[in-house]
C-alpha cells in the first residue's frame, strides 16, 4: 500500500527497495523522519513523499 510519509506510524513496515524496515519512532517536525529496528540512524522523507508500507497501516495517534 502506498501512503504519504507524514502518515507513517510506529508499527508500520516500510518497504524500501528490497528491504522491509520496522518503524520504531516517527518525527514530524519540518519533514518526516523515521527510526527503524534495522538502522540506528533516521531515514528522512518530505511530508508528501509517497512510501510503500507492507501489510496493515497503523494509524498515528491524534495530536493533542
């Protein structure tokens, strides 16, 4: 399933080329940055980039 990067949430599995990356943290300051279980550094996307997720997409909690 393709979604915008700003819709990524903890628990999503990001398909990036031939890698499946398990998202453990998401930052939404100026762009979207995600931390995955497989890499120790953040992966950066613009908020409107289309990304591929595998399986069910998890909804991000509503901002307070």
